[in-house]
C-alpha cells in the first residue's frame, strides 16, 4: 500500500513539472508589447534630428552664396584676366571730391626716363647781374632805390655831385631786375666801389655736383628735371655748361643749367634735386607717382567707377620722377586717383575701422 501511494505522488509531480515548463515556453514566445514596438520602429526610417537638419540647410545656403559671389566676380571683370584683384573701397560724390582736391586721370601710356640723380643749389645768373658804380668820383646827393626794389633799365638809382665839375649827374640801372644790394647813402663819397647790385631774376642758375662715377654719363645739352626740396617747385632745363675743373675736396664737376624763373619762385641759395635724363622709353601703361599708396604691404592705386573708389593692387615696373610703369593691375582707359590719393586711403581706412567695430 505505501509503495502505491509513492507511485501516485511521483506521477502527480511529473505532471506538474511538465505543465510549468510548457507555460514558460508560451510566455517566452510572446515578447512584451514595448519590445515589439521598438523592433518595429527599428525597421522604419528614423526622423533626422533638428540640429543636423539646420546644419545641412546652412551648408547649402553657404554653398549658394559662394556660387553667387563667384558669378558676381566674373561679371565684374576684375579677376586676374581683367588686370588685378579688387579690394576695399569708399564712396565720394563729385562735389565732395572737388572740395577735397581729389583728381583722376586715365591709365595711359607714358615715357619712362632713365635718369642720374644730382643735387645742387640755385645761384644768381651772373650773366644777368650788374654791379653799378659812379662814373665820376663825388658826393652822393640822393638815393632813389633800395634793396629789394624792382627797377627797369634806365631808372635813376642815385645822384652824385662830381668832384671835378661840381655837376650833379644820375646813376642809372643798366638792366631791369631787382636791387639785390645797396651800399651807399646820402653824403657818402662815391668812388670805385659798386653802389648797387642789380640782378635779373627772370632766370637763375642751378649748379649740380657730378660725382666721378657719373661723369661719363653727363653731357652738355641733356635735359634736367629740377625739383626744390623746400617748396616742391618743379622746372625743366638743359645742361648748358659742364665745368672742366673738378673741386679738390669732393672731386666733383659742376654741371650748370639756366632755369627759367618768370614767377620768381626760384631763389638763390635753394637746395635742389636734378634728374639728368640719359635715356627714355615709352611704356604701354603708367600712372602718376602721386597716385601710388601702400596698403597692407601692397602697392595700390585707387580706381574710380562713378562715385566709388576702390583699392586696386598693382605690379609696378620702371619709374622716374613723375611716372611709374604698371605691369599688372589696371587696364588702359580706367580712371584712377592721380592727386590726393592719400585722402582716399584715409577714407577707406576709416570705413574699415568702423566696420570692425
């Protein structure tokens, strides 16, 4: 009897274990709803996060702007093929430009001169300077002219009473010019010393010192461009005389030119520079030296288009006292600022500083 009960209990236990294993398999074969939904979502296209979408749109916009800028540059015609790269600029009305003294000229061909630079001084033209003396010794009775007074040929400078005849005669100017020196007064005794020095200032001499290394290149008849260091005056003359004697201290030879001086701008004693022209050639494109400025380490000019003035880098070539050859950067016929270019440079600098702030 006991063995029969043990057998029954064993059968019941076996049946219960089988049922529990069967139930576990059924539960494991049906995953939770949340897991099922996650697996289904993995098979679908995930939405792009908002931040990544904005970055793509921004990249697209920047690319579009880049294409647009390239198109504008091509239309503007200032690429390398058009003669240079444009830079910053400023605007100035015609009236404002006139008030500021800004002037423009067309880019054109010009003669570039090879020159030897000389230095010297202006002096009186001794060929048009007169020392005026009394014809007969006597007492000075009157003086009509003084230092600095202009005179004409035949003007009375003073009167003298002759010691021999006791007659009063006039001392007249032999030339027209200016009284440079007066060395007499009423009551003085006129003798062999000059009473007046008269000089004609309608031209003066400029005497330049030629160093030994340049003597073989300087000849009489060569054109000389003369510029004053003090006042910025400019003139042109030719070498009239190359003195045959060298100065002992410097071993230089004096080259003398006669400089026209109708307005009296050149005064004796002024330090001057002379560019003696020894060769000349015509270049296709050139600008005035006064047009050239330095901006951020580049040589530039300012090109005008209407009321706009823009910075244009150039590649300069040969130059002389007036012109600079342009190898690249501008085209023939373009207008550039030839005077007061520093004013345009200042305006552009102010605009750039304001933009940075």
